[in-house]
C-alpha cells in the first residue's frame, strides 16, 4: 500500500473525529505546527525514523513534547497512534491529505494555476469562476508563474490537469508534423 493511500486513511479517520467534535480548525493548526516542528528539527526527525531507537524511548520523547506544547486531546491521541504505528515521520503527507479531506467534505477543493506571466485579479477570479462551473465546488487556488510556458496556463485541481499552455500546444503541433 502506497504512502498516499495510507495517509488518506489516517486523514479520513481523523477528519471523522474532528468534524463530529467541531474541532477541525484547532486540530489543523496543531498538526501544521507539529509538522513544522518535526520538519525543522533534524534530530527529532531522525529519532522518530530510526528503527534502532527503542519504541519506549520514542514514546518518552513524544510525551515530553506533548507536555510542553499542550495540544488538544484529539491531536495528542492522533500523534500517539501515528507513533504506535510507525507513521509519525509521514505527518507531512497525512496533514496535507487531512486538509484535502476536510475541504472535500465542506464542498471545497484546492488547486494550482501556473501561468506564463503574473495574472491580474480579474483573471484570477475568472479562473475561480470557470473551475466552479466545471467542478461544482468552490476552488481555493494558488497561483504561480513559469515563463517557460510561453503563454496560457496549466491548472491542476486534485488529480485533474487542464493544460492550456502554448508550450504544450507547440509540442503537440510538432508531434503532429513529425507523424505526417
């Protein structure tokens, strides 16, 4: 089973708990903080991922950190489950999937738009409205610039890619000319 599938299962289970308790924003913020803590501390990351370190020692480290940071009971228990199942080092992907699951359940999805140049506010709004029509869901978009696209844009929403870049159109045209 791939890491993405495993992350989605943990994320879905946690989402079930936080949605029913109404603590999704609190737990999301706490998981993001914990994720940053683990990502930014090489010694901590190494300790949790090293199989030669006894599980009991890892539990002591985790409990000490929980005591110092004071997360909610839900977050603390979730971190304990991840440690018990040797998944704490996958907190980054689990947190990302968790946010995605919460967005999906609330009728929102996230995506990215990469264009050849910086888009105006009007163009960004046009992208959002177009994707709302296509998906039927509110789309939270992040925008980026890649001058190699020459023109147009590449939009990724979930696992769907809408490629309207001039670069891709030129590549496609070149392929057709070679085949003819």
